[in-house]
């Protein structure tokens, strides 16, 4: 990865600087995905949807969602 600088408000900059390594990795991944969607336009909507789904899956997994927990949630009766 290549590092660049962006301007942040002081509160956000401080929160990022004080975040754990794992939290920073999550933020870096999300920001990279978001910026890619802005600056690198996709011609194929299907490809964009798959990328969004992959990002959501990685975030869910990083927050402790396992296939077993997902099945449990899907099988819950309302």
C-alpha cells in the first residue's frame, strides 16, 4: 500500500491515532473500499454489488459473526 495524507477534523484524527491496530486495519479497509468506489468507477453493477457484499462479509466476520451464528440468526422465529 502507498500512504497519502488527507485532512481530518481534530476529533476524528485523535480517535484514529488512539485506535488499536485492529481498529485501524478495519478503518483502512473501509476507507479504501469507499474511495475506490468514488475514484475508480465500475462498468458492471454486478461486480460492484459483489464487492459491497464481500466488504460487508469481512466487516461482519471481523465483528465476530461466524457461519454458525448467521444460521442461528436466520433460523430464529420472530
